[in-house]
C-alpha cells in the first residue's frame, strides 16, 4: 500500500515573501535611522523619515509576533489554544 503524504497546512508553510519583506523593511529602517542620525535633513524630511520608520517598525514587530506565534504552535501542536495565551511584548 503506497504511503500518502499530506500537504502541509497553509499556516505550517514558511512564506519566503514574508521573510524577504521583513528583511527589506529592516534594511530600510536601518538606512533611515543612519540618515536621521547624520542630522542633515530638514525638519519636514525628518518627520517624514520618522513616520516611515514607525510604519516599518510596526511591520517588523508584527512579523516577529507572527513568527513567535508560529513557533509556539509548532512546538506544541497538541495545545491548539496556546495561541489564546499569546501576548506579544510591545514597547
């Protein structure tokens, strides 16, 4: 009798585009911080950079929270309600 291989659930598959998007956001955030630290920007440009940085930070934080949740769920698949106990540490 041939063995059937089940297809992994959508939530169990690693999404390379999510990882790439996280890395891209982190790179852009690091670039923005370096640019702002130079102090060469006008106030308006600094505010725009800050706003963009906050958005990038939130995207990165959300991706990290999702990764942590996936690790918890994969680590203990017998406890599906472990996700209910998930409380991200946000600043």
